[in-house]
């Protein structure tokens, strides 16, 4: 019975570790690039607004 319990604990911990690894990999490969692109769009929009305002203050 002791071997079964140890095996069950190791199996559960391994499954949890694999799940966390999959989530972190998904975030790094899918979510972070989307957030980076959104940040670039936001920075570009701010830059365009500043440029537009500066052009009309003559």
C-alpha cells in the first residue's frame, strides 16, 4: 500500500507540473506576442497624436 501511495503522489505532482509547464508555454508563445503587438499599436497611436498636434501649432 505504501508503494501505491508514493506512486499516486508522484503521479499527481508530475501531472500538475506538466499542466503548469503547458500553461506557461502557451502564455509565452501566444499571449505575450499579442500583448506586445497591442503595446506597439498604442505607442504608435500616441506618437501620431503628438505629431498631429505639433503640426497644427504653427
